C-alpha cells in the first residue's frame, strides 16, 4: 500500500527510504551515523517527507539527479532542521543542482550555490556540495550554508504554516551577539568564523551554522554564550553528535 500526502493542492506518493538509501546515510553522512537508533528512525521519517515534497532538478551539464544527490541534500535539510518536529521549508519547493560552479547571467559571476526566495529555489553545485561533506570538521559546508539562508528566510515568510519558528527572544539575543562578532571580523580580529561571515547578518548566520555543525567544540570554547544561544535557537546541540 502506498501512503499519499497532500500539499494542499495535489496528492503526493510518499517516498520510502530503502535499505540501499539508508546505506548512503550510514556511509557518507556523519551526523546520521552518530545518532542513536530512535533518532535515526526520526531522521529517516523526516527525510522521506523532504524528498517527497521537494523537486530535485538537474541543471547545466548534469543529465540526471541521482539517488545519492537526493539523499545527501535532503539529509542536510533534515540535519539543519532536526530540532523541530514539523519543519520542512515548504517555501523552497525546488532544488536545482549543477555539476560544478555555474555562471549567473544576473550577477555576471560564477557561483557555488544560492537561494532565490522569489522563486522558492535552492541552487547547489554538486562538486562543491561534496567537498563540503568530505571534510566535516573544517567549518566549510555549502549544503549547510545554503540551507541556513533558506531557514532564515523561511522564518520571515508569513503566508505559509512555518513562519516565525525561531523563538523571538532567543533570536534577538543571537542577533545582538552576532553584531558583536561581525564587528570583530570587520576590524580584523581573529575569530572562529571565516572572513565572509563579516559581510552582513545573513552571511554571518550561514557561516555560524556551518561552524555550529562542523566545529561545535571549537565554537563553544571560542564563545560559549553565542554557541549556547544557537543551541537554544536551533533546538539541538551538535556537541552531542560530534567527537572532539
């Protein structure tokens, strides 16, 4: 029997994660590997819903979207949103995947990824995405970065059922602490964050989440107040999953 889900307009056949797809998680997604069995079941359930409700679209020279692409990109969305029971980023219905960096006719530059809130699209370079998950301790992860942008935007979108999921008081605390860190970066002080975190508050949030998930112990040692605020904002603590 198939289970059908409604997105309010159409009925979707729910994707069921197979044993071979679970093997991709076990072999290539460290966050999933370190979850206990109950959390793994929860993760898989959420991943099924993400894959069911998102359209994964090949772009450029990419001829098709593989199962591995769907699993690993979907898993990144689940990881970032794991602290919430029912958060699926519904505004962002399409994920466009290029084989490598791609040229934007709008910005006249090559990009590794971007988020387009007007069209509800997340765009990723697959080679850059893979580089991000290959080294999960360097604080550079394209998937986390772009999903973080989408998460921040989704919180501000008021015409769907998933807006304002950030606790307002905690988010204000984060913004105040983030402003201090951005100032440090812009004035040349050494921080745990890479330099482009100082561009603006959007970039800081994205880089902060990369650091949060990939270098949680170093982040905590650098600024325990900011780290603790992100733990409360994101409703999870990656130090539980990541070994020193």
